[in-house]
C-alpha cells in the first residue's frame, strides 16, 4: 500500500463520491497526529475529446474505427497498430520500425484537425477536422476499482502518534459523517491499519461500512 491508512469510498456514483471524499478529507486533516493526507485519484486532467460524426463519416466510406486507428498511428506511431521489424542480416538483431508524425506538426489544434484518415480498403482520404469536432474537457487521470466497483482512495500516514489511535479517530469520523455518504456507497478503512487492528484487538472490526 502507498500509505498505512487507506480510506476508500466505494460506490457507483463517482461524482457524489468525490464530493463526499473532499469533505471527509478536510476533516481528516484536522485529526492530531496525521500527515500526508491526500486523495489518490486526480480528477481534472486536461483532455481533448474527439467526437466523430458517424453519419458524415459513413457517407465517405469511413468509420470511427478508421479515425481512431489514424489518430493512434499519428500520435503514438505505427508500432501500436502494425508492429514491423527489420532484421539486420549481418548481426541477426531485429529492430522495431515505427512511422510517426513529427511532434512539431501536432502542436496546435489545427495540426490535429489535419490528421489524414483513410479506410481499411484505401478508397479515399479525409481530414479529421472534416469529420469530427475536438473539444477541451477535464477527465479522470486515475480510475480505481475494488471488487469491480469504483473507489476514491484517501491516503494518510500517522506522525508522532500510534497508528491505532489515529485509526480510531478516523473510525469515529466515519460514524459522524454516515448520513452524508452518497446513496448506494460505502466507506471502508483498509491498509496497514487493518492488520494493526486485528493484532491489537482481535474483536474489533477492521472494516466500517457507512451505508
């Protein structure tokens, strides 16, 4: 685990879980003897959203797959879609061969819109900007799951205080905010603190469900 204390908010409504996690994080930071408290997942990663007009693309014999393949080849290189190798006959060593558009040609929005798109049949070429709209939008930089369900992790480390005492205060805070937990969500305390609780007091529950 990245930290001795891992407080997980588990539930399908990620937006509501974030709101609750931010409020809970502010209160956890006020607990004496706790340090390096943070939410693991980053929620505001700058992203470009490419929305292909499927009807318009279909009129010229193209599809979303053709657009995605063209973008992947242009931005990440042909090794991602069609791995190719060259064998040096003198040394017997194989080298990966990758074709990629120079970064200087993709540094602007107009450069992205000028990415050529061709069909698998090679019937024609269109520019990405003529078939799709590109929008700036935030997205989740990290998406985590536990037992299939989405989670938001709050990590923390004790400082100048025993782990069990800090965990006990967090347990009480979970109980105090139980009414604020989003519908269908739960709050579970995991990490090294789980093993500590079982060792110090075997009768204590290591997981608190605040549904």
